[in-house]
């Protein structure tokens, strides 16, 4: 694979990682709110 392709791939992986992290964070906050409601 050429250098440009590798750069694009790493950038895409970083973006994907950020999306996954923010998604997990949202789920965690949502779960915490649900727990508060039910307690």
C-alpha cells in the first residue's frame, strides 16, 4: 500500500475510534440517567 493510502486509513481509523468513543459515552450517560429514574 502506498503512503497516501496508509495516511487515509489511519485518519479514517482515528475518526472511527472517536465516533465509537462518543457513542459509548452517550450510552453511558443515557444508562446513568435511566438508573436515576428507576432508583
